């Protein structure tokens, strides 16, 4: 679908109208929620069932929310209401391509441009690989502490990655501790679990440039595997 969309001129983030039949026009946005090239489909109430049936007839398979969430976290993608909300500056979330640094005035543009060109945010959403291989996902809201026991952040999302065979997480980490390989502790229901900061995505998909090994060769991930 990604190749077909590109051939048809549907750029990433682009919106086009289409109709699986003349009576049910719909909108399609080329987007990703999983790190794989994909689409958001928008249809009216009268056309939604027909669109669903057409997709199933063409070979599409339904995907449950839990599977979608694992793919999303493996891809390092924040979700609104979970990893970010209106209190976050967009540059804290890692989705810098969601805004323009050169476009004319928009709400918050001055602050965004100042941070981008002159400084950095105080914290940023980062990837974390837990050292206890095969352990459970971390609890959302669990505190992140430095090796010398300073509170430096919190967990926002965590899953057990089938691809990596261990728990991974997204969380806000203070700027001074963002370097890949930094050792931290996650205080999860009074249990201290060791982890390492890593670059995201944890697993690389077609949206970011497919790689046979994904990010499994990430040095911090290998370090966590060896320590486990």
C-alpha cells in the first residue's frame, strides 16, 4: 500500500479523497501509528460498514488494540493522552516534524522557535530498555531515578516487546540523562528495576527505513541483553 500510495502521489501526511463506491466517499491520510507505512481512513456513518467490508474482502485483517500498542511503543511513537497532552511542549515529545520552525506566526510559535534555535527542552520523551529480560512491562507513572538516586523522570508507556524479548518503555527523562546507554532505575510499585536509555525506535519499520535487524543492534539494547 505504501508503494502504491507513493506512486499515486500521496505523500506522507497527505490527504486525498477516494470512494470504494460512488455513494460512499471517504478521506485517506497516509500516516503511521506503528512505524510501518499505513493510512488513516475516514468515512461517514453510512459508509463505514461498507468500507470495512471492502477492506476485509481485499484481504485486510483486523488488529487488536494490544497488538497496536506493542507496535506503537516498539516504534517509539507517543500517543496523545498517554505520552503527551496539552501541557507538553511539542519538542519534548520527539515529534519535531509535527511543527514548522520557519512558518509564520501560530500559537506558541515563538517559544517553539526559541527552544529549537537557541537551546533545548528540560526533559524529553526517551526510550528505555529494562535489564530484567523477560520481565513484565513497567507501570505507567513509575518514577525514573538516576544511578545516584535523583528523580529524573517518569514512565508514560511500557510493553513487553516480542521482537526484543524484554520490556521496553517510553518516559520523560531530564536532559542531562538522555545520552544512550545511561543507566537508570525505575521505581515500579516499590521495586527498583534497572534500565538503560536507548535511542528510538526500538524496532525499525518501513516508515523510518526498514532494516532486517531493526534496532536490535543498538549498543544499549545489547548491553541490557548481556547484563540480563
